[in-house]
């Protein structure tokens, strides 16, 4: 670890890294072993649509190469099988995320504040939180402060001002991102969620509201994409 901090690695470590150029083909997946070198963080496994065996197979390679694992959109069934290969892995049931790290990322200086409009938006916020923490960020969550009661967010101006980057997670009509952006002079990442009644169209309504925000400085990720928001916020916070 000391050599890595000084920008040096052993010959053995260098050879091991170069041998995995540029990806590892395991038949059903081609694992990008140089993702961390290019992007600063290893490949992340999107669990939905993959079998437990496929996820475990990919996870073993990522862990052996990078020592950091993040699986999104996954289940307790997958976790039960994966923890046999990685006993230290943890599972956030609400967020549907499995995560583990045996390396300590360089800590970021700023704080990322995650704000949710309602309690029902917390699973998406949890996905963002785990992602941010694995990438070395200090994270705070401010929940259930939607526009139906504006006094709740106005009462937290101190937390808004202290953050370096803000993620706003909201369903229904998704107006909270514009409100928050109008109160601060820092980047706001808006995450529309699929929370809402029929006319929200599974998150399309808040997505369009956020994309049409009249407040400058708002960037929008896809519906329910807490991972994408966390990753982007970490890049800014770095």
C-alpha cells in the first residue's frame, strides 16, 4: 500500500495487472479488469437479469483483481450464495445492494448530501449512499422533506450549505430538485423515482419535470438510478 501511495508497484503486481489486459473473458461475461485504472472504480455488477451463479462468477474475478465489490438490483437469494465466496460481503435489503471492500479508498474532502422527497424514495437513496461510501465519500441523508411541506426543507438550510454536492431523490411530480437548486450554489443531481400514482407513469412524470427544471445547475439521471447519481456525485466531489 505504501508503494502505491508513492506511485510505485512491485514487478509482480505490474505483471499481474498487465496479464489481465484488457479484459477477462469467462464465456457469459467479459470482465473489464482495467475499469479502475481508467475510471477510478472497478466494474459494478447490475444484478437484475443475471443468475446467481453468473453474479458469483463475475464477483469472484472482480474481488480477486480489485478487492471491491458492488452488486446493484439484487436479492437475498443471491447474497446467500455470494457470501460463501465472500464472507465479509454485506447486503442492504431495502436498496437491493451487495457490497464489500478490502481496500480503503482515498477519502474525499467534501460531503455529499442525499435528500429524499418522501420515505418511499429511501431505497433509491440507499443505492446512492452505498455507492458513495464505497468510493470514499462522506454521506449524509435528509429524508421526507418534499414540497408538500416546504418548511421542512427550508428548516435545513445549514445542511444544504454545508454539502459539496447534493443528490435529490423524488417521485410523484419531482419538483423538489428545482426547489433545492434554487436555494444553493452547488451541483444538484436529480433522481426521479417510480414512486407515485398512475399519472406519474412509473417515473416518467418526475423525469420530465427534472429535465425541464427552470433552475440552472441541475443534472438528471435515469429513473430509480441511485447508483448513477452516487457515481456522478463522487466524480464531482473528487
